[in-house]
């Protein structure tokens, strides 16, 4: 079993992927300096420069989802307390 961040999963594949804490201000958890490639045809809208973090969040989410070979689990919680 491997447990690692989405940032470390780029280029790897796993039988099952669990994406946790998928709520506002929890995913991806920190701002990245390096941009992750994202297929432009999947991004239907163009965001203003001040919202560029949303594009990066979408790219990171896409990278995480495409690491799963067979099973993808998306999780969230109403209360983290």
C-alpha cells in the first residue's frame, strides 16, 4: 500500500485511488508554483488571472483522478471536528 500526496502521484498509476477532503479550502491544501499540464479541451471556460488558482486546482484534481487504474474513491465530510 502507498500513501502519498497528489503532488507526488504525477506519472504513477495505482489499482485504487482515494481522494480525501474534497471540500472548499481543503483540496489541494496548498498553492503550487509548478503548473501541471491539463488538456485544454476539458477546460471549457477561461478564468480571469486572479482566479488562476482555480485552474491549478482543477489540473491537480484531474491528475489525481487519472492515477486510478480500476477504482476511484472521492470522499468529503460535513464536519472535520
